[in-house]
């Protein structure tokens, strides 16, 4: 049977039962819309978790002294190789060398444990500090001996920009170092926990306090995350005696949640579209039983069984295609209303525990569109074989007697 005639017969049969097929198409469209919107939420959560982990002074790749993660301290610092940055590939967005050591900060009102971080402010565009709002002054450079503290930490210590605080940490010789620092500014971060954890000062100033010229880490941010593996391999050759780790190794909780959300996307799709497949099978079986005389007549005038199968398959595929297209269009229309982000500041504390920002931005991924379209059509084809088999088993004489 010519393909054109096959499509015409299938299209005519769809329109013969407008109400039933309209309900089925609507169900498919609503299901696809729901799955697609859930996917945008999951993709948004993935991106949020990934960006938060990378911007949390981690980068895509970090170079450390072996054992630093288990026992952080300046005694596990290392010297920067001269000209090492020349070995970096072209897809690097930026890098920053730092000293990061545990310490205690004290004011007249309280004492808190913190991470004391020595930085070159010009290189911190790769971390959250580059975009953070600062009340007061930013650090002027690596020689600046003032400090930046988080807003929540400033509130806990009842202090502000311009005042002095005392910092206590351990020097390179193992002895306790204590010094007074003036607050240059108070920063605000999207993740509340960061404001409590990090205190920043100039890299060279912190090296003088600790009595060393070493650093404890180098963070590297990439333009293309797909180049992460090759970048780690190249850096491992340059820093043979150092640990070169990806953000997934340094932030295992965030990495695990990203992987879980990927699996969740597929599970949701299978559950929703599996339920729709049963509905499609039931509708097609009903359509076949209602057309017994028609199919019997077509068989009597010479239509081959494979043509009957093809007609049922084409009919189910057209119904699914219309429903999927309508669902994707509806999903895009709904997504356009929330594309700029959803304000979740009321749940800021809860989100911070998961490493998420208070403004949630869904992500419409073209890969999800392709996944839903391809797998939906594949399911419709598989679902149509059972009713098509029922149609082929119809004997022409028995069908014409009905």
C-alpha cells in the first residue's frame, strides 16, 4: 500500500472519533508538559548545585598537597612552580592561588571558628567573592592586610566595617599566631553558610603572618566542563607530586545529588509515559474492535496483513506526535513565565543546607526535548503492536457478518 494512502486512512480514522482521540491527545499533552516542567526544575537544581560547588572556592579543578583535605593547615602548603600557568589549556576561564587555613576570629562580643583565606582579589572572579556585594571596601590586592567578613558573621560578632577583630591561627612553624585586623568590608553571599565560614585577607599579608611563602591550593575554572578530564590529566603531569582533583571529588555531596537528579529525570519519564502507553493501547484496541467490518472489508478486497499493521502503527504514532508537540509547546509557554527565576527567599535557610541559592532558575534543556520526543514516539510504536496484532487476526468473513 502506498505510504500516502496509508497516512490518509490513518488521518481519516483519527477524525472519525474526534472526542475520544481529543481526550487521548490532551492526556498526552498534559503528561508531556508535566514531565518537561519537572525536567526544567531538576535541570535547574542540577545547575544550581554544580555552580554553587564550583564557586565555593573550588573551581572545576583544584591542585592540593596530598593529605590536605584530611588535615588542612599551612604545613601542607607547597611552592608554586614558575611558569606553570603556561601549561594550562586554552579553555581555562581563570585560576586563583590561595592560602586556606582554619582559624578563630574574636570580637568583644563573641568568638567563632572560621576558614581564613588569603587571596589575590584580582583573580577571584572565578569564585562567589567576585560577584558578592560588599558593604565598605574590597581588598585592594594581595598585600592588603585588612579582612573581608560575611554579613552573618558580622552580625554574630556584633561588628561592622572599619572595626578591628583578632584572628588566631597556626603558623608554618607550628606555633600559634595572633594578630589584629581591621575590617575592610562586609560581603553578602547568595548561600548564607558562606558568610559564616570564610574570612578573606590578602595572600601576601597572610603569608607574612604565617611565616611562609607557600600556598595551599590552586583553583581552576573552565569555559567548557567537558574538558575537565583532559585538564586534570595535563595538570597531573605538571604537578606530579600534588593531588589534582575535580569538583566532584571535593564536593561529593553536591556531585551525588547531581547524579541522583539525572536518574530521577528518567524515572519520572518512564512512570508517566508508561501509564500513558497503557491508555494508548486501550484506545487503539477499542478503535480496532469498532472497525471490525471496515478492516474485514479491506482484508476481503486484498489488503495484506502488514498493511493493516502499518495503518494501526501510523495512527498511534500520529496521535502521540500531536500530543507530544502540543505538550512541548504548552511546557515552553509555562516555562517562559518562570524563566527569569523563582523567588524562594522564604526557604533560604532550608535551601542553604542543600547548597542552593534562594532564587531558583529552571533550565529548559534541548536534550530533554529530544529525549521526550524520541522515546514517546518509540513507546507509541511499541504500544501499537498489540492492537495491530488483534487487527491482523480478524478473519474477513467473520468481520463482514458483524
